[in-house]
C-alpha cells in the first residue's frame, strides 16, 4: 500500500502531463519508466536494506532518486493547478484556446529545476543559525550560556562520514558551553553506519554532549545504537536528566524517549520520570525529539524545549501540513505559555525525501539570557 500511494502522483503525471505531449510513443514510454523508477525509490530502498528508511545505494544514485521523486511530486501539484485553470477556462470560455501543450513544457521544466535546487539545498553542510532565548529565572551564572543543537542528522549513505566530519568541525569552532542532539542521528544499523558516525566522537563542549533518541533510532535498533552513541562520548537522556552546576547555581538538562518506543517494547516518554530528583528551582531545558507535546512540558514548568523531527516542513507550503501533524509547531521559536519552544529545521534530512525549498537545514547556536526588568 505504501508504494501504491507513491505511484499515484506518477500515474497522474503520466496521464495528464506526458501522454498529451506530441512525442513518439516509445519516447513517452521511456520517460514514464524513468519517472516510475523515481516514484518507487522507497521500494528500491526496501529491497536494498529491508527498510524504506535506510537506502544502501551509492550516494549519487540516492541523489538522483530524490531528484526524480521531487520532480514527480512537484509536477503532480503543478499539473493539478494547470488542470484547475483549464477547467475554469472551459467553463467561462475565457482562454479556452490557450497553449496548453506549452504550459505542460513550462511546468515540467519548473519541476525539474526546483527539484534539483531542493536536493542541492538538502544535502549540503548546514548554515549557522543564531537564536537568542530569554529565560526569566535563569541564574546569573548562566547569563550568556551557549549551546548548540544538532538534530535529524540522518547519517546514512546520503550523509556519509565526510559530511559528518564537516558538521563536527563547524560545531567545534563555535566553542559552545553545551552540545545537545535531539534525535534521529542515523538511518541504518550500527554495522552499516559505524564509519559514518565515527566523527561524532570528536564533538567537544565545556559541559559535554547530551542526546535524546528520535523515532529513527527505534527503527534502526535502539539498544545497539544507544550503546554505540554512548561509546562516542554522548550522554543518553532517555527519561532522565543531568544537572549542570556553576557554583551554587544549576541548570537541568532533561531528555525524553520517543513515542516510537511503543513499537519495540521500550519505555514511552515520561516527563515525570525524567525530572524526578532534579533541583526544584533550577531552570529546565528539555530535549524532546517531537514538538507535539510542548503544552505538557510548559505545564510542568520547563523553561526551554528543544525539538526537531519536522525538518522545518521541508518545502514552503508543505510545512503547513507538517505543522498540523505536530500540534501546530513546525519551525523556529514559539512561546508556549511561559516556556520557549525551539523547533529546529534539522542538521540533515531523511534520505527518503531529501528536498528543501525555503526551509534550510541549520547548525543552531542558542544563547540564553536572563529576563531584564
């Protein structure tokens, strides 16, 4: 069923865009087959690795498959819009003789170009994004405290060791007090990704590197991955917390598990357990891969929640649909009651939909300040 759903845009594009073109039948069939390969890219991933989440092809092939997939997805949208315009022209009699064949060529070229730009934007090393967060009860010792959020790296054949190393080097140059990783570090097994994640061992921050799991960790082998990431120097916070002290003042960093834990019999997110025994007056920074539970965190007195998962919605327009699936949160800084929520666009992106248009990846430097007045 999953692969049939992705065949529907392909069928629509073939029927409404390709077949009406004045080309030889053999050329149309060849183009239709090439587009079908792109439409079924997730099926090829399943064949290559047993999972749609972990394509084990050479990186250039994954790039081409994403480009084709993006072309089909966008061309289907453009063709629907063109058909609506044509229907309106037929009903009103206005523009009924418009050059519809030329319009098909135009939307095809637009889809090809935008898909190429989208893939290019998705696979590069992310740009630095600076964010300032004001916390009313921030202890004086933590004024100007800096932390870097990495999330949704999706280290894979699409994001190999060279890409990871570049991200690590860019992160370390910022010399932050703390590094947090809010899930979806990888796609694939430990054996397949061991080389790709190895550069993470070099992450450096004064107060360490902390991690909460994302849904893809559960899809890729939760226990082996938590053990391996811990061996790289990350402290895993799965319904747990750590206390960062500056003299007599403290900051709590807590992390939750992910609802995907249900599928593999692991503990579900439990904020009460994560905060149990934490200093009562210390501000809490919560690492939660998915932003949809932010209201609960705000009610529990969390000062700042850091999330990812949405990839920023990936494409302007599509981000509105992604927001609906995440309690309205999709990208950037939100006020949720007295809590600040930051939803990161992602350091990388899932290799099964590697397109970004208007929603760039980011390496995020967050600076904390005390409220004045």
